[in-house]
C-alpha cells in the first residue's frame, strides 16, 4: 500500500530534518494532519550549520514532538575516504559528496529509529531529484520492513505546495522560524566532504558559477599568489599525517578542506550532470579536501598499479561512482567492488608532496613508496639499466606478425 499522509494519521515518523524551509514546512504540515514527528538531524560537520541547538529550537517550534541530533563526524569521514580510495567521482570531478552523505544519514538514523520504536522514515527530497532514490533504496536495503514517506510524492502535499513561494507563505502565516526568502538565489546542501549548490538562479546556464559565494574557501582568482607545498603521508590507503602532523580520517579531511579551500582547490566547479531519474541538472560544487586528498592519493596510485590492475581499478571506480550516485552504495555489487578497491589500497603507502596554486593540485614529489613499480633506471632514456633497448627487437617482431596479418587480409582500411 502506498504511504500517504492519510495512512500515517495517528502514527509517528522520523523526519530527516536539516532545519531549512522544507523541514519546517513538512514538519508543521504533518503535525497539522495528525502525524507525530520526531525530527532527526545528522551532525556531519556541515560548514553551513554548526549550531544544532538553533535547529532543535526551530524544529520544535514547527511542531516536532522531539529532536534527535545524530553525531556522524567519523562516519562521513570514513565514507569520504572510501570515495577517495575508489576515486569514485561522478561525470567529471563531482566527488559524490551529497550522494554518499545520504547513505551515511540513513545508516545513522535507522538504529536511533529502532530504539524509539519508529518504523517510518520521512524526508524532504523532491520527486525529480536523486536524493529521493537514495533515501528510499538505502532504507529498503538496510531495514526492508520500514516504510519511507516522501511528501513531495504525495498528492495531498503537492496540491497545497507547488514550490518555495507557497511554502514560505505557509510558514509565515504560522509564524514559523524560517530563514528562507523568496528571493534566495540558490539552495545549498552540505556536509564535511563538500557543498552542493543548485536551483534558483543557477538553473539558468547564463549564470556563471562565480555567482555562488564559496563557503569552504575562495575562488582561484582570489587565492594567494604564491604556491604552497603540502606533504601527505598515506599508509595502506589512509592519510595518516599532513605536513608531519598525525591525523585521523576526520582530521585529515578537515585539514585538507582548510588548505585546499585557501588556494581555491575544488571550489565551485560547474557540472551539468545526468540525474538517475533521467533529467539533466546543473550543480555547482565545493569539495576542497576531497580534491586535495583525492589528487594526492591518485599520484601514489599511479606508481603502484600495473597495467592490468589499473584497468580493473578504473572499471571499479566508474562503477562505484554510479552506484553511490544512484543510491546503491550498500548493495552486494558495491560491497564486492569496494572490497576489491580496499585490496588495492593496502598497497598505497607513501609520502606525496603537492603544490597548491590557484585552484590546482600539482605533483611535486613522491618518496618512501615501498610498493612502487616505477623504476627510474628502466624509464631512463639515458641509461640502459635493467631494460635493454635491444631486447625490444624480438618483442616487435612478435607484434608484427599480427599487424601484417591484418594488412594481408585487408582488415585495415584507410
């Protein structure tokens, strides 16, 4: 049976609340329709919201019976590290910050819901976006007996609210403590790993990305005029120190956000992407720490993987990027692929130094990489080393057999 506000009357739902316009509107509307709401907010070190007492006050003022803050700093950091190890960025350099964030939110909510005997998870994701899929599939996979209620797919809600204007009017009429205004230029979703800006004036392709005000750093044009060297030590795929200061995964991403943001790394790059629901959308993203650590990790990965391993890794990387983006991050295929990625990660030990300058992360040096396959002697054009150039004569003769056969059978055309 389809879950609607009518079927929920008299029940309790756990609502994934950010404290924004959608959260305030939906909470009050559900309460007005006889539904008890417990507001759940994930604390994922989001840079745009650090005062969770204010969020609590706002949600209780909107009618929530109770408010639960779920501490997920380490969970989102570890999930981000998985993305870095897999190089699982989607259609360009979108580091899946919101996609993996939804997985972490639901995984964090479900145990708290069980404690309180709540079996309905609700969210404010719209019917044309990716988040509705992520909330639905992750809940279905991790707790298949639970219901998922999405107001933006409920005709009763849609008949009253066509968009932001109606929601703002509704909240203002009831004197709810919202921050949104009708002239807001865009909306932002954030966690430790990055910010996603979309909607509003950003829906016009005539609006340049520079219209967005960065919250995790500066635009490259505003970055320092001098480059900065940053040294990162990885051990078995994990960043264990930055500039010789030991770090946990959370500390590494936090520090990388600061360093990368300072130099405009991963700040507000424009991407028109293919949503899972079949439409194109425009996102403007910030992910300075993910871009910095992800680039440094990739430089070491280049030294470690042989040709066949690299081919397999690239396939897994592309697959996991799509899996996370589409909400399948916890299924069997993702688990097996991630296990394979972690096998590669066990070999990624080394110290890499990068130069940050005007939005770029340039390779500077790599040292103490015990599993590196790179040999300066073999690669040299100056000295023979272990690789004797003359040995290639027989190698090329073997390759020539099939090349000549293609020509003889007229399989090669010009």
